[in-house]
């Protein structure tokens, strides 16, 4: 049995190739992938050969935001059957290291994560027609939910974990800086959690439009209307919580200026070292928190899609067949017209 795969060899060098697929073993399933979202990390690998100290050092199959249909089940799998729709959790902690023993599985010391160049040999990803996965990685998706929507479980799980880091948002005033896929999903997560006000900022009208459809109460294009933020700086800040999703130094500074004393900033976006206005952070007693991936939130994301509590359709702005993977990556890198670009498999 054969499958096509989307393999990256170097900067701007992405190829669709064919390789063998093994039958699922005990506790495993064979999944026919239907949709896969191109993530920021996939883009960094494609455009720059990596990000920060993480570099692509060997050919790697990309992709970790995927969903599909169970094709075959291995022995000892009794909760899944051929034909079931599933979202695949790309995160595979070891459950044996000291971080797993502490219950912070997203910090597993031996983490395996689809399409990641962090380890060497690299962990191969899920942009392929067929993949053998652990049955425990599969979250059931209702038949009335499209597999394009289901492929958004992974980025939604990232945002649900960020939301959990922030604490209760019910009745709170929330700022989201950066309206890419993660920013828009943070908006949706905040709306679902009962936030009273959600202001989102970005440099592109296209992404801001999607964020408004996801539940923002106000959008600000800071490229041409940054003055609109100044009202939120009054009285030492307005917002109770900020999700900083852009990783731009100016956005973090804005969040620190706009957050109220003793408010919370959750840093979602990642970048290299940046300067922080430390005196302002200390003087306002702001809590600055990091957030990293997810664990239990993947199942929560699937549940929110299955029950219709969060609608991710507004962020899926384009789909390309696997044969046009290069075109898909080029559009995904153009934030003036794309939010979430997906590959389709057939």
C-alpha cells in the first residue's frame, strides 16, 4: 500500500512523493487524511528552514493539523471503526519522564510531535493520504462536522490552553494582538468563555474581518489607525486580560500599556529575544504568562466543534489539493489574503 507525502527538503523546496504504508498494529489505526492546515511552524520551515535554534537538518514530512476517516483498525482497538471521522492529536508525550509524572504533559522531555524538526532524526508529519496513528491520538468527530473544520482542532487546542492559563474570562475585557489563525481562535475561545469585550488588533484588514466573524466586538488596524488604541491606555489601562499572538515587540508593549493594573498578559506568539518595558510591567503589577501547546485541551476542542459551541469556518480561507502544495504554502504566507490555508487529500 502506498501514500503520497508532502516532504520538505530545504527552503522553498517542497515535493510530493510516494512511500509505503504499513498496516496498523495493536492499538493503532490507519487513517485516510482529508484535510490538513498549514501552521506557522510549517511556514517557517518552508520559508526560512526553521525558526530560532530549530533547523531542518534532513527531509521532513510537514503537517500536524489534520483530520480524516478511519480506514482500518488494529488489534485491541474497540472504540473506533472504519468510517469514523477523527481529528488526530499530533502530540505524543512519553508518560514516563518527570514532567509527565508532574502532569504537565506538554512539557514532556521525550515529546514526539508530528512534523517537528526539534528532535533528530526529525519527527515526520501528517501531510499524507494515509497515516498509521495510535488509537489514543484520535478524537471522534461528528458526521455533521466537516473534516476541514476538524483539522482546526489542533490550533483551537493551543488557544484553549492559553485561555486556561489566563483564568476565568467571564465578564472580562480582553485584548487580542495579532489576528492570524491563533489570534482569531483566541477570540473565539474568549467569546465562548463569556468575555464581555474583545478588541483585536492586526496590520491586515483580511485577518481582522475573520476575527470579527469569530466573535470580536471591535477590530483595529494598527497599520493605519494606531491612535484608536490610545483610549485604552487611559487610567493606566483598560483590559483585564490580553492574548499577545503576534510576537511583535510593539504589540507586547501595546498590551502592557493597555492592560489594567494587576491584569494578565498571556504570551502566545513566539519569537527571539525582545525588549520588555520592565518598569511598566512591575509598576502595574502585571502578570505575564507563557503558554505552550496543550494536552487535555485537544479533546475539549473536539467537543466544542462537535457541539457547535465554536465555529471555525471563518478562518479557513483557502484549500488546495496536495498536488498544489507549493501554491498552498505561497498563499499561506500572504497575510493580506489568507488566514488559514489547508491542504486537501483524495
